[in-house]
C-alpha cells in the first residue's frame, strides 16, 4: 500500500458521493509533487452502516489519523469535542490545510494560503514597476 494515503468516508445513504469525489480531485491536484508533497492514494469509502458519516483520515507509517469529521447535530457536543470535529462541510481550502498540516507541515500550499508575495509573477512595464 503506497503511503501516505487519504481516505474519505461518507454516508452513501445521504448521497454524499459527489462531495467526496470533489474533495478527492482537490487532494489529487494539490498533493501531486513527488519531490515535496505526494499523496499517491486517495480512497473513497462509502458507508451504509454509519448514518450521516463524513470523515477524512490520513494514513502514514505511524497509523491512521482523523483530520476532519462532520459533527452530528443529534449527538451531545461533549461527545464530539475532539479538534477534528467541524460543523457542516468544509471548503476545499480547509481540507487541504488539514491534510498538509498532518502530512507535510513544513510545506506551503502556494496560492491557496493567500500569502502576500513581493513578486506576484506579473509582467509589468517599467512605469508600473516603479509604482509598486
């Protein structure tokens, strides 16, 4: 089994497979550099036995770790107090940050982190450069 691995568990009865597929393609596109942040495997894991389940895990040599789990409204908040519980569904930026923090904490995500760069990579004329 190639590691690291990202697994997306979702309730098939809730029909969350489209959301799971979208997160999968975001992970595959973002973590695709073999020299710094490769995730060679993303698994989609439908569940029929866990109503409302939506969770994302990462697996390394050290084992499996939950990085995101959707908080259930009908379960007491005290029972869902771990840091990986979130209300609703995250945007892809949060998912990518959670995965990066778990697997590649020393790496950046590029433009997805909205860091100000001194050189935005734009080609400007000399007058425009003088006004920067």
